[in-house]
C-alpha cells in the first residue's frame, strides 16, 4: 500500500501545471509530501496552484517556462537547484492540442505542436538526467495520449503524431536510464474532462466504463508511478481511458 507521505523530501517538477491534469498532478503529489515546482507559460495559473500547495503546509515554487525553449528550461533547472538543491521527479505534462482537419494543418501549427509536445518533453528529460544520474535514482513520467495509438478521433494529426513521439521517446529513455536506476514511464489518458477538451464532442458509447475520465483519475496513476511500489516498473505506457484501448 502506498504511504500517503512517501514523497516527503522529494522535489517534483510538473510542467503544464496551471490547469487541468497538470494542476491535479501537482496537488496530488504535494498531498503525498513532495515539494512542487509548478511550471507553465501561464504564470498567474501556477502561482495560484503554488499558493494552494503552500496553504497545505507544503513547499512550492511557480515558474514561467516555455518548454519549447532550451534557454527557458536551463533557467528552470538553475532556479530549482538554487532553491531546493536537487530534482527527484519530472512530470512532462505540458502540451497543446488543436482540432484541425488534416489538409488544414499549417506548417507553423505543425511546428508549434511538435515543439511543445515532443521537443519540450525531450528537452526537459535531457535537462534533469545529469542530476538523476549523479544520484543514481529518479523518476520521469511523460503524458502521452490515446491519440498516439488511434491516430486521433477528434484531435489533429499533428497532436497524434507528437504524442506517438512521446510514447517512443519514453521507451527509448527508459532503456538508457535504467542503468542509473531512473524509472521512466508514460501515462496515456483517453477522454478526460478538462478545460482544454471542453469543446470536444465525445461519444461515450465508445468508452466501456461509460463516462469521461477526470484529472484525478490520471493524477492517481501518476502518483502510483512516483511511489516505491512502482520501483520495478519502467518503459511502460499506462492507459487511463476507461477501457477504450483494452490492450
């Protein structure tokens, strides 16, 4: 059974933490004892998240970061190490999504989606690796998507392709990082009720459990993967989709 406070003394970076799934992950890990670095392009949003965390008598830091920019990520790492001295957990949740027919996707929009969803995940992983390798331990969890498997149902091809890239990146990094006792996994949400997906026209008949998922459903799985109970799990993609993928 997971100890509710087993993340005490652990420092966790959560990207895309201003709202939705990222916010819920940040709060959930804070409740488990972690110090949270809440990262987002929306500074006002992460400031509110960190205020809530501090009100729970936990430590937190809000940073405005564009994960598609290496200079922003390098600055983030410096700021975290300056304040907390280490990084134990990285949750790559930042992402954008457009509902766009294939033949209407512009080159600029394709590049933007890839830069944030895939390149941003890569850059953040690469930035924390030296710290985790030196300690010979660490936990990285990437957020992919059901769309990575299906090619997308409602989302654009660029989103689906970027998340398929995240899935492959996760497996590749897991193999590399295992010798340093760094666990690397991904969580793959399906139809989740968030502000980003509020305009999606979901068909719940395709969901065996018959409902939309919630950010809490996703955050609880992330929480498990950060725990000591998951130490022998790496390179896995865990579906949180109500049974849609059933594999």
